[in-house]
C-alpha cells in the first residue's frame, strides 16, 4: 500500500538555525499538508498546499515557516530561525479528494 | 470555528470488554468527523469518517462511531477490546470531507488494554 514517508525521523538543531523537514507524499495525490504536535498537546494544522500554492494556513504558520514542492515528489517545510517552542513532532499528510494519509512524523528538538 | 473535545486522556479497559472513547465537537457548519489511530512510532491512520450519510459509521478493526447531532457527539466504540487496540486515538473535525481543508484535532485518548 502506498504511504507517505518523512525524513529525518528525528532532527536536533540549535535555536536560531534553519531546518528543513522533508516529506514524500503519495505519488498521485494533489493536496499536501503539514501538522505538528507539541509533546502532550493536540495535533495542530499548519498549512495545506494545492496546485503549487498555499491553500490554507493557520495562525501558527507565520513568516518563519515556508513550504515548497521543489520537484515532482518532495514536499518540504522550512523553519527559518528555530525557537525552543518549535520543538514538536511534525506530520506530513497527502490526499486526493478524500482521505488524508499521514506520514510517521519527524521529531524536531530545538536546544 | 471548529473544535473537538475528547473526554479522558487515558482510558483503560480489560481485554474483551467494551471500548468507548468520547468525542464532542463544535462547528458552525455541518461537520465532517473523523477518528484516527496512532500506533507507537507510526503516522496517523484513519479509522472511520462521518460525511453526512449514515449516522452510524463502521470503520476498520471492528470500530464504529455514531454521529449524534443533538448531543454534538461522535463517540467511538468497539464491542470487544483486543490487545492490539492499545494506541492513541484522535477525533477530528473538518469543514469538508477532503480537499484543502485542514483537520482540527482533539488532544487524543490513550487506550490501554489490560490482559
């Protein structure tokens, strides 16, 4: 069964550094998403992406965040200058017109 | 605006007993409702979804949920718990069943199965 993959599984970075989280969505899907889950809290929507542009974004998704689909297969989330509070599990998801499929997540630790 | 409340961060049941995980929602538009399961070190997997058709929705692994508009609830049940059901369960709401709309999740309920 096709699946969404994410790399790396765990990323440790220092405060103020840039990080790029990578995702490979399911190949025929059109919609792409990023969610995050701070430890002990709920899963939160960050952004959705369709037709090479952002469709919807939450209040969390400020100017420090950006998304890109640099080629036909990858979907990336960039955090320009990480803060301690960016430490979380980041989930990528993709969908066609229906069910969203989630990746296993990248655990980002900012020190 | 939409929100989801899951009652009970941890629920413990005996193997073979009824599983009941509670979810209440708030939505200004007719909601689409979902239950996801997360096993350790894995992504979120869709268990079932309500998309305004039948109010009783059957999902994978023997789970089902009933949409009750009057109670704004979408509780998840399974008649007989199995050890393999131990996982984190998330209820979620969306404005639509697909497309670009984001999901709003509850905090999750950790289901523990006692042997």
